[in-house]
C-alpha cells in the first residue's frame, strides 16, 4: 500500500493511475488520521516552495509525516517540489525545509552557464544514475524523464546523490538518505521510465 500525501500541491491522480496499472494499492492521505497506518509515503509537489510548505503545514500532516519518516523510518519518495521540501532551505522562499536531506534549493538563473538558458527547465531529459540504487533498477542505461522546474538541488553530502541530469551543466536530480528518496523530475508523467521507477519504489524493502 502506497500512501500519497495530498496537501493540495501535487499530481495525485496521475500517481494513482500509474499504480493502478501496476495493480498496486494506493491510499490518499488528506488529514492526520489517514497517515496512521502508512507503510510507504509519496510526497508530491508543484508550485513555489513557500506556498507548498505552508499548504503542508496547514494540512496538519507535516508533524506526523516527520515522525513517520525520521523516527519510524517509513520509506518516502519526494517528487519535484516534494523533494525540494525535504531540503534545508530554498532560494525561492524564506520558510525552512524539512531538513531530511542535507541540501539547499538554488536558482538555475544564478548558475554560470556558457549559453543562455530558458526557464523553466521543461521537457524530457536524460537521467544518469551516479551510484547504485534500487530506485533506478532497470533504468541504468537509457532513462529519460519529464522535468518542469526553475530551481535545483545543491547537495552538501555527495554520497546522497544517486542521479544527475544536465541543464547548463550537471545538476542533482535524485537523492537518497537511508529511507528517504527524492526526484526532481515527474515519474508520473514519464511513461515507461516513470512506471519502472514508481514500481521500484513500491518494491523497496
């Protein structure tokens, strides 16, 4: 059973549709009580950092999610802004992140690039695993995923980086720390590649 946290910022139905095709049960958590029996969590996210974080706080589910992830070590997958919320902070806002991943979220436009870049970074891009991870099983050679973002993760702990992509230079697009996983791209919009990744997450022990 995959519990998808619905705090008002995420492609909930698209994620459910993928798992329905895989015959894997999902549950949508809309309030604190819906998290009590969670065994695996997905924290989706779209929009601006502060807006998403405030919505998460207002949902009443932030503290229980933190308890499940940090104390009970429930596996969690953050998607797009969901993984950004897992970091320490973001240049996009002033609210603190959850602090699960030792990283900050930075603006693409502040990077030194040899050519002008368009923002947001939108569309399909190669994803290159940089260390072995069960999340990318079967995706080591030709993985391509759909991106839509203007901010990227800057990791302070290199061994938490599990995959990179390239847009005006290499950037971190997937991370893992113990039971905590996060991807900057949208697996729920990435066809067979995304199906494989979401299936891998469901099968994590």
